[in-house]
C-alpha cells in the first residue's frame, strides 16, 4: 500500500497533545484588534481542543500524527 500524503495546510494548523487530543488556534486574533477589549483578546489568544465531532476529519488529513 502506498504512503498517504499529509494535508500540509492542516499540519500547520493543528497539533497533537501528549494524550492524543487535537489542539487548534482560536479565530479572530489576526487583525482588527484595536476595538476588541483586553479580556476578549486574552480569551481568543489561547489554544483550544478540536471538537470531538470534527476530530475524525482532522485525523484523516493528518495520517501520521
């Protein structure tokens, strides 16, 4: 069976934790930050887990992670 290709766009966006969960970056932090208050900027700056319903699709894009 041939090797599977990794979707490079997904490999740049997701990481796998030690326990095997998938982590993602939160949205709305790239620009237009001036009018967002500090509490909101702090909340969206962290990382979050990928929802369990989406995790299977992400794992298909990352066959060797």
